[in-house]
C-alpha cells in the first residue's frame, strides 16, 4: 500500500483555513456578529435623560418601586457642544409618580427668580439663563410623563454637562430642577 504524504504548502493552507474558521466561529458567538443589535443605542449629539431613584441631596423625596424601569427620552438641544457621545446616568429603580393632581389644582405661582425666556426661570444667583434654557430644552416638550427624572444638561457657559434632578411640582408642565453647582431652575408650561 502506498502512503500519500501532504506537502508543506498543503499543510499550511489547511491550518490557515482551520484558524479562519475558528476566528469566524468565535466572532459569531462571542462578539455577537450573528445577533441583531437594533436595541443598541446610536451615538449622536443629544442629551439623554433617565429615571433615577437615588437623587442627590438637592432632590425632593418620593417613594420607590419594586421593579426597575428605565425611561429614556432623546432631545436635541440647540445648546449642544461639538458632536460627542451623550452623557447618561446609569439606570436604577425609578420613583413612583407623585399622587396625580386633581383637575381643579391651580398652576404653580410664577417664581421670583430671573425670567430667562422660553418659560424658564433661574432661581439662584449661580444659575445662568443659558443653562436654565438648556435645562428646559433637555427636559423636553412635552415633559416626561413620570413625575421625577434625572437629566444630563449641557451648560453653554462652562461647556460641561451637569446632572439635574427634576420633579413635577404642579400642573403637568411645571417642574423644578436642582443640581449642577447649586443650580435651581423652574420650567413653566412648554419649553
């Protein structure tokens, strides 16, 4: 019986094919090449807001829920910096919505802070009007349906993002937002 012997070139080609097949299989299973990534967020120049149950010391108290839910709303702001990935707050258990306001509840009184235009008010001396308007734009029009959110707000004054804890205080469109560097913003009506 005659024995056939493989040439070195055939051995190398065989090994290369084996390595290529193994790399493809590893990429398919380990890197998710075979799965649809339609739920993956796209990187764009937007601000993102996420429900959050661990507010900083400036936020208002509310009760917690037993099942975590993340609410994300993407809003384009005219005060956005150059294109970068959005600043996000990690998802945590959300707060329950405060008791709904009866229909005959009067709207909140106009704040005594500076009127920054576009239904926004700077309630502290350290809050700039451009930051107050950016907070209103980031909160959105219409504002979120839940009564408490933490949003990342871009400051055109400092060119940085700040976390702001926002809570509905009166009718569905009146919100107080606290955070940043002792900033306080009130948003009335639509921003």
